C-alpha cells in the first residue's frame, strides 16, 4: 500500500484504511492533538511495547471477570429458549410453527433495532467518568426505550402483515396464533431493548455479574410461568409469549434500579445522593454520538442478515434433507462458539476503556500545549503533571496492545478446542439432534467444512470486537458487507459447485474475510489505530 507506483492499490487504501480518527482524537485542532500524541513517546523513557507482567496479569483477570459471567448469560438465554421449545413442542405442529414465525419476527426486529445500541453502548461508556458517563448512559437508555416502544406499537398494529411477511399468510392456520404470539411477545420489547443496552453499559463499566443475576431471575420466572400460562390457562404458544414478556421486565427493572443507584453514588453524577441530570449540551452530544454510531451499525446489521439469510435460502433450495442438515450443523458449527463471543465482549470492554482513556489524555495534552504556546502561556519549563500524563497515556497504549493480542489468542484457541471436541463427538452429537438417517449422513459429510468454519467464526468474534472496541464503526460495517458479498458471490456464481458443502465453504470464506479485513485495518495503524504506533 506504500508503493508509489500502484495507483489502484493506493485508491483502495484510501477508501478503506484512511479515515479521520474522529472517535479517538476528535475533529478540533488536529495538528495540536497530533503533536500531543507525539509527546507521549518523546516524554516517556522508551515505553515498552506491552505492559509489565503484573499489569498483564491484572488485565487477564479483568478479561476473565467480564467473560465468564457473559458466557453464563449467553448460555442462560439459550437454555431459556430450549425450555420454551420443550413446552411448545407438546402443543402440536400448528402451535409450534406459529411460535417459530413469531420468534423469527421478534428476533429479526431485535437484531435490526437492538444491535446498534447494544454494540455501541459498551464502547461509548467504557473509561468515561462524571457527566460524560452519565450523559452516555442516559442517552442510551432513552433511545432504547424509544425503540422498544416503536417495536411494541408496530407489532400490535401490524401483527397480521408482519407474520404474513414471514410466511404465515392470512389463509394459513399459523396466521392467527402467530399474530397473537407476536402481540403478546411485543409487550416486552421495551424491557428487552433496555436490558440489552444495560448489559452493554455494565460491560463498559467492567461489571457483568450484576446483569447475569438479573437475567437468571428473569429466566426462573419464565420457567415457572411457562407451564402455568401454556397449559393451565390454555393460552398455547401465546402463553409462552406472555411468560417471556413478564420475564423480560423481571430482569430489566431491577437492573435499571441498580444502575441508577450506582450512578447516584458517584460524586460527579449526584447531588446529596440523588441523581441529577448532566448539562443539556452534554446530553445532546452523547445522543448524537449514539445516533451516528448506531446508524452505521444498523447498516452493518443489515449486511450481516443479508449474508446469513442468503446462505440459509441456498441450503433450503436443495431440499428438505440438506435444509435440515444445514440447520443442524449451523447449531453445531456457529452457535456453539459462544465462548469466543464471551471473550470478544470482554475484549471490547477493556479495549474501549484503554482507548477512551488514551483519547482523554491526548486531549488534555493538546489543551496544555495550546495554552503554553499562546502569547500569554509559559514556556520556561514543563510541569511534572505533563510528564505524568504522557507516561499514563503510554501505559494505555501498552494495555491496548496486550488486550488485543490476548483476545485474539483466546478466541482462536477456544475455537480450535471446540472444533476438536466437536470432531471427536461428531456422530454422537449429530445422532442426539436427529433420528433421521439421511439427515445424519448429510450432516456428517460436511462436518470437516463445518469445523473449519467454526474456527474462523471463533476468530471473527474477537476481530469484530477489535473494531467495535476502537469505535471504528465504518470499518466494521465495510468489513461485514465485504464478507457477505463474498458469500453471496460464491453461491451465486456456482464456482464452488452445487450442494451443502459449497454453502459451508462460502460461509468459511465469509468469516475469513471478516478476520482479514479487521486485522488489515488494525495493522494499517491509521484512524483510531494510530494509538498502536510506537514511533
């Protein structure tokens, strides 16, 4: 990319790698801030590329303290879905199919409208204090509540049209129970969006245990209400929807109360123990940050759903047996990488914290340089505080490098271990999920490609978390759309052949593209990743 004679490569580099570092350094006074960032190296005595051993151990402990509760929360959500499926499965094909339509609709809308805030809240909260922290939290909660109410209104008014769009036409026996399921489930949409955003906020604050406990309480309530509403009150699949809605509020309300109480106990965000609103200007700035980042992540989510849905349609078009084998292997190969997702969530939180601290320190140095270089400023000597600030900023750089390296190493290691375990138990795992011999053979036949995809997906989680942690929203969106485009092009062109194996080969290429584009962006050390430069 640094060659002067290759104009096409330079154009691609300009398109993807060269972005303004607005999220890290801000748009104001770029020359002053660039000089301030340079001071970090000139004032520190040859800072180490990575932090000392005791700091590395502390960061590793923090990584585990965030990742383990996150893994438990993710497992709890899957267990909750399994409990619902076990109860609804006793009601017959119509009720089960109607619930499937309703779940697909709520999941799709939750991804489209919940992901942007969930993905951005961790990065925009981590490392902040005082009014900046309070403004970010309040802006995220207000937007989450608004989006949740929009979903409730839309599902309530347009439930028949929505379920029709997901395959349950008005003449279908699935239409009426699916619409009823959707309306009742949508009553919990405000709680769901608030809960997702608060989980991101707590991760940014370095606390994933509190959200886990609240999630467990909701799961317990759901497990108790399911049989009562489904069977005793005869509500069918609508009873499961109502139980889930109630459980969402049981999880969200206590978590919200605890969050407000936590903010009220901080000196900078409270007045005599009561939460006070930050300045309106700070709130508007935080809201603009969420809207800007959320809009970009919304586009990213659309690209992600495009690629996944195209692969699913390609498998479905092959017939019922390949479609069933694809659904089964997808659960084994992709959905089982939650351990890697938990690591990526912790990685994003810590990386965001270090980069946000670095950004604040650079801004502080820029202000001091601007003052000292003014006609009335003092140039006789450099205050000791400036030396301390540059040393602290260099420490943030080293910490960020360690978190990045450790997260990628753990993600790849866990994904490889999961693949080896899955391969060793492949026939037993497939046999436990289906009794159909044809589906079993089709699933086992593509298992090598499934496991390759599993490793790449495990690496894609931390790779995407790197871009999220650096608030590199545009690069993350470009990477996602590029990977989905690779998948769609491979399946559309037919260069891989026909069958289930080409579908999994295309998925493997998709995840490989995510890893390569994310790592290429970081290695370029441009935009937010200037922080990784040593000189």
